[in-house]
C-alpha cells in the first residue's frame, strides 16, 4: 500500500521530462530570437510589428509561451512544495499560480493575434 | 490530507531561511538556489514584460513610449537584473541537462561547471546589457 499525500505533485517521471523538453524548446526559441534581434537591423516599430505578424514567429512564440507555461507550473509548484508546509496555504498558492500562468498564456495569445 | 504524512521522510533542510542564511553553501548549491530564485523572479516579472510587449506592439506612439520608458535608469537596472536571471537560469539549466546525462557529476567537474555557469551568465548579461545601453 503506497501512502500518497496531496502535495500537488504527480508521482512519476512525466514532470521531470516535461521540464527538460520545454527547456530545450525555449532554448532554441531564445537563440533564434537573439539572432533575429541582434542581426543588425535597427529595431523600429515597423520592423518589430512586422516580426510579430509573420506566421512562423507567431507559431514559434506560441510554442515558447506554451512551453513556458508548463515549465512555470512544474517549477513554481516544486518551490511551493518544498517551502510552503501548511497544506491549505500551499494549495491556495498553487491554484493562484495556475490562474496566473493561464492568464499569462491567454494574454500572450491575445498579443500575438490582434 | 495530513501535514504529518507529508513531512515524513522528507529531507531536513528544505527550509528557505536555513538555505540562505545558516548553511554555508558549496558552489554547486549556490548555482542551484540561484536557479530557483531566478526562476521565481522571472515568473513574477512576466506580467511586467508582457505589459511592455503588449504596449510595444499596439501603435508607433506606444512603441516609442515604451522605448523611452525602457531608457529610464531604474527600468534599465530592473531589466538588467531580469536579463541576468534569464541568463543564469539558461546556463544553469544547460548544466543540469548535462548532469542528467551523467556528464560531469564528479566533484571536480561539478565545481568547474559551476564556475563556468557563473562566468557564462555574467558574461552574457554584460553583453546583452551593453546592447541594452
């Protein structure tokens, strides 16, 4: 009989793997964006707007945002599990974290497809 | 759910105050706790960064306003801290991936790669900060 407690964690390696896969996706995006931004063209509004209107950039940014959302959840939840001991407070903070992440993601989509 | 059961068999020093002030952390542990701190900082700062991205894509006038805003000294300093947080989290994360593959897990290489993370993240911060200024 395994005694399982509501800590907010899943038991298994999924989150471990998620944290690494999302990290790699975000690293690739980071390098691409750095190359584009530091590629020599001065960033005016027209250049900036045009960049975020292109299909590939929208999709890449969405993939980054989705990876970030999942990555944030695993990471922030780990911090809360380690340092916040009272169950009620931890659960409250975890729910607030999830809502914040959902809001970030929704806002990003709104910014991208306007 | 029970707190007593949750505490059972957990490591003893998962305690922020002890980690930050009472235990003299070895270098790889400093990298590790800074990984957490930088991650938490970026999570909180996301709302500000998204706000700036949002405004900068609204109109030409809003873009110029954000550019002026980003030129203010306190804003620049805050951005520099966030750039450092991103670079540190990035470099420490890559080190972590190598550790996952069992590369560099002995003490000497773990220390050496910790120095490399510090050096690389500070160098990247300086480089990107110079671009910002």
